[in-house]
């Protein structure tokens, strides 16, 4: 069975806004609409010409059920354009692109808006089971028992469940994602100094990209009070090894992973337009690149950060490519330790033989080709959007460098990995 070629023709994202002490100014749908409105406004087709809208989102607000459909309607796509939502934890945005890819390959769609969005600052606080049971009893009781039940309230009933903390933890292991990074740091003997150096590089590369005007995919946000958000707000131009070294371990009292060498909790959205060859010709669309292939993999949740290794290696093998035949890489920086562990795993012959079924080590990935404009340690990691962001930025890098092949890969909480091979036409 032959599949149609699928092209990414355009894309944009919002600035990634670092989460503070209170809910941010934009909901997840607000962010996606802001990016989507700008993207669609510059197209030669109408929003109603889209065949579908697919969005990744992990924690939509309570009034954003099926956020893909909600955003489609808010963007003026009309009642006839279906919209749907996908959730693959940290790779939800990448999953949205893969879902669009398959629909176009199969001939079920020709023009799709896909990407991801997340307002992590608006993750809800949830009543605990004691309070829920109290409410259930209270609302079903008669007046006398309602009054009695008031005296049964205890302070512990009011302690909320923090949804964001739950979302960033593995429910089976009962570990935070940061604890899995500590496991990888120990397994591959990654030092605190190496993590901090990688984190500093991320900030420095992002600052350099901002100053050079390389982050062209960003469109500004405007809140209801007229404030403008034009750049990613978590980037620290004044970061240094000395400052990073002063930070305490965040997930393990005796560990190495800190807030400074981890990705930031962030709000943001990234959306792209995928098209068939027929749609490209019909609307005379430019082409950023072609999606060659996608691969998903699963592994132990304890080592979820190695997801890019398990996902990207079979992708390379399938296309008879080596690490150094890929011009540029984007590996999402959930943690500095996690990316460094991926690089060390590929260089470890025992690991490659035992875990990947190779005859020898895959080799060394040239870091001059990796996340050359920084990554999530500096930019932040809005979990629903990051998979779409790394694909979009990788295409911008390939265009800027006049390069041909790129791989975007991401680790996934729960023990998975995703990778996408892109080719610039």
C-alpha cells in the first residue's frame, strides 16, 4: 500500500510563559487560538477549507473539554470542520502531528491544523476524597443532618490535590519525573557539573538565538489589560555556573537534579499546517519540509528520559541512517541529565547491544548539531505543546542552515519516547 507524501507548510507558536505563583493570563485554548489565528491569517485558504483540527493537551481547564474542537470553532473554521484532542503526556503535540500525518497519508484529509497547547499555570486544585464524600453526604441529607455534618468538617478535608504535581509524577512508581532523571544520572555517572554546564548552554544558546532574531516562529500574545508578551519569559541571560551551583537538589535530598538544570513549568502553544501534495499545489503553498517517518517506543517508567534513544534508533535503522547523517537534532530537554543520558547511551556498546539489539555502540551525537538554539531548560516545557515546538523549530533550523535531514525526539512520562524524521525539500 502506498502512502501519500505529507508536508509541513507553515507554523508558529506563542512565547512560552514561565509559570509564577498564580494562574497565568491565558487558558490553553486562548494560547492555541492566538497562535492559530496568526497562522491562518497568512494563508491563501480559508479556515473552513481545513479538513480537521487536532490538538494535544494534557490538562485542559474544566470548560475546555475536547479543546481541539473548541479551538477550531473559535478560529472560525465553521461547524463542518471536525476537531479532536490527543493526549500522550509530554509528546501530545507530536502525537497530534502524527495523527494528522496518518489521516493525510490515508487520503482521509488533505489540509490539517495540528499542534499542542498547555496552560500549566491553570492546572486545577482538586478536592480530596474526604471533602468529596462530605459534599456528597451534605447535598443528599435533610436539614438536620446537614447541620450535624457541618460539625464533622476537619481541616484535613480542605487540603487540595495539586493536579500539576500529580501530572508530573508517575502514578505507578509514585515518583516525580525528576526522580527518574536522578536514576539516569546515577546509571550513566553524570555529574552535577555536567548537568549545570548543559543547562547554562541551553540559556546561552537561546539568548544568542533571540539576539540574532532566529526565533521567527514566535507570534506575540496580548492580554486583556493590553500587556504584550513577545518573547519566552523563562530565559535567563544572567545565568552562570556559579549561580546554578548554589541551587539545592529538588527531587532528592542527596541528588543532583535542581530547578536550574530542569525544564521550567510553562504555558504555551505551537501549531502547524500539514498538507498533502495535492493541497500544496491547489493553494500554491510553500513547503518547510516533509515528514518522512515517525516512531514510538516504550520502556521502563523508571528510565523514561531515555525515550528518545528507544524511539529514534529504530527510525534511523529503518532508513539506514547513522547519527552523523542527521544534519540537526532537537531532543526535548525535560532535564539536562536526561539529554546527557541519551547521548551516553548511544555511546555505550553494552547498552546498545542489550537494550537496542545493535552489534555495537550507535556512536557519538555531535552536540554542535543538537538544540543549537537552546531547549526546554531555557524555554520551558508546556507538556502539550513541546512536541510540536521541537518539530517547528527544527524545520526553521534546517531552512536557516540550508540542511536536509533532521530528527525531533522527546521523552514521555510513563516510559515512552517519540521521534520524527524530517526532510527539507
